């Protein structure tokens, strides 16, 4: 493993090589911090190393919302009716007008709430906004379940009140 452990203050971190950037040929590194003990940081680093070696590691900083949403839609369409898929696609297109090129890791509750509020201002019906919200929640829930995103997005239940 190329990388190192480091203690800053009372927290531990590790930095590890995760591969080479194909476009530039430069090495890419990932730093993860916030561990209380050296044993914790070593265990987490070992887990990361295994993911890299088995090629199951996904660098979440590079995933765009549109890419993840389209993969989600493919999986969703495998077990759903054609009419349901058509509606989800419409709702996703509405959402992607705002978030398509945003990085998945950068989506916050405030960002998401702004999208829903803007849809309301543009005159979309409550049912259209609710459908968009439902599809977005399904996508974000899939993120959490696949462990691609460790940050949480608060459930925006008050979006219609804006």
C-alpha cells in the first residue's frame, strides 16, 4: 500500500493511493480523517485497500447526479411497469434540469429544498412536485443503501409550504 497514517490533534487520518488519473497520468490519492484511535484508522484503511484491490471502490467525488440517476432508472425499470417507468423518467428530467451536473456528494438539504421551492414558484402543481420529490428520495435512498454517499440529505417534507 502506498500511503500513510497521521495524527493531527486527537484525531487520526490516512492517505492512500487509489489509482492513476487516465487523462493526466498523475496518481490519485484519497484522504479520510476523523478516527479516534490508530487501530480504527488502520482497520478503515485496510477495508479501503481491499475495495481498491477488488475493484469495488467508487470515488464518490466524481459521480454526477445525472449518471447515478440514469443507472438507478435502469434498475428501477427492470421490476416496474412501463407506465411507472415513464412517469419516473419525466420526474427525473424535471429534477435533472437543476442537478444534472452537480456532484452527488455536493447535494445538501438546502440545495434540494431550493430545487423544490423553485418548482413551486414556476407554477408546477403540488402533485408534480410531490412526484419529483418521491423520485428524488428513491434515488437518494439508493445512494445510502449502496454506501456511495456518507452524508445524509434531510427529508424535505415541508416543501409544499414554501
